[in-house]
């Protein structure tokens, strides 16, 4: 069930939330595995650039900022 705002209510909410958590975790694992496979097939020079320069740190910081921004923006519109 859902209330007027679309928020889930009722006894089955834990099951839905659990499925969403598992789905997000599965996507995260798939992305990490895909990145590892992609990186392993790159030439050694490109691997060196990725692992021994601040490039990877910048990508991680940018991705984290994007996720946090989306979460914050979603929460502010719900109130």
C-alpha cells in the first residue's frame, strides 16, 4: 500500500525495501566487476595512468558527490 504522497505503508514494506537494497547492491557489484574487467584488458601504460595518478581519486570523488547530491535533492522535494 501507499499513502497519498506515494510513500509505502503497511506490513509488506520491509520486503520491498529489502528487494531494493539487494537490487542496488547487485548493480554496485556488477559495476565494480565490469570496471575491473575493463581495466584488466587495457594496455599497461593506460593501467599505469589509472592506478598511479590522481585520476581514479577524482572519479571516485565525482561519483560520490553525484550520488550525495541526488539523494539530497530527492529528500528536499519530498517535504
